[in-house]
C-alpha cells in the first residue's frame, strides 16, 4: 500500500521475474495449502457486532499525526464517526459491518497543517494484535460495485518492526486485497528489492460476475511463503525460495499487523486510469459519487487462525 505499481492485469513487467507475477481470470487453481499453514486455533476475530468499533482490537490512524501522506493519495485519514462506523443493517452481512466511508470535505486541514479535499478511514491492529504465520482473511464488499475509478480500498498487513525503526519496505508488506475501481483485485508483496512497481504480484477477476458482491479475501502465510485466495479459489502462490533465487531478501519471518483502509486517488489508481484532473487518479465522476455519500467500503468480519 505504500509505493504503488502500474496496472497488474496482464502479468509481469519484467521477464526475469515472470514466474512471480501472474494474472488470474477465473480459472480455479488447487486450494492446496496443506504444506503451508496450520490453523488449529482462531487467535483474532471481529465480526463488528458491537455498536462501535472495538478499540481494544483496532487502532484508528490519523494523517498528520500517526504518519504523513504517501502515494500522492488525496484523502486525510481522520478519527470520525462520519468515516468509520458500525452498520447493523447491511444486506448480506452476518451481523454488524464495519464501514469505511470517505467524504468530500474541501479544505480539510490535518494536524500537520496540510489541506485535503477528502477525508476517509484507516484502522489497524498495530499495538493490539500482531502475529507471525497463520491464515488471515476478511469478508469484504467493495464500494460502488468496484466500478468507480480511482477509489482505492485495501486489506493488507505490515511488518511490526516498523515500530522498532525498521523502515518500509525492509519491514515487509503484504497486500491481500487492493482495488482501484476496476473489475479486478490485486495482491502483492513489497520487500527491500521488490517494492513500488513490484513484480511480486497478481491480479484476478471475478468468474461469476459481481466484483461488488461479498467476497472473502485470504492469505495463508507460513515460514516458506504465501498463498492467496478469493472465495477459497487460489489466485497466487509465492515462496521464499522463489524470492531468494532472484537474489532478493525474504523479510516475512517476523510479526505483522493488519490494516483496513480506504484511499482515494494517487499513484496506483492514476497508473491504471491515467486521470490527472480534477485530482490525480480520481475523475470527476468518482468525486461526485464520494460527494453524494454513496461510496462505502464494507467489512463483515476479520479472522486470524494459527
């Protein structure tokens, strides 16, 4: 989620690493991770059944206070019931639903004094729950049927060593789901020699049609690699051996924490849609949808099993 890459559909950008980057268009792959991760116990679960976000599990992050803006994103993250709240009346959800809901607020000033025209929500388990290896998954509904170009919801994890002074990307980042308002989602790893326009990535489209429906996005992480799934359909597998055979550094044997956020515009969406006005990566039609209040990113539940 930090440094972004160009459009992923179509496979790898570099011939050297073609084995690392694939495009999945609906053909099922074996969901075989028996050699990868044990899931004997649920160690984290939140189905957002309360009336408010459980802050013993989630930390709300704020632009200009917890971090600065990256990727030329156009939103400021704020701690507000306008942008982060629980909705108990969402069709298809099992109970309560976490809503991350961006708003059009021209001239909003972040604590660092920088001005933004949009506000949005970002939560993480930083300092609440960190884990090494396991299966982490979330049931998610993308905003606007995943057809509002430039909206950028994400579900990812970040190496907790960043709190110990280990900078990105050497702390390791795992993108379990990203969407930029197109009818596909992507996954990626970011490490010391492979970040930003990383070749360690894959994209997938939805074989049964509805990118805006409820889908479960999952990563199985073990000491030898990662396997990614959408609705139990394997879409990508990358191993430590494949990383290291390129002479690259494997940085995924230390704790990670989970992040859910909803960005708007910036380098990744702009790399896909080419939009420069009225905002980088964010066309006027999408600005209008945000201004109308119709763009929401919904999460039914999050679970970690180890």
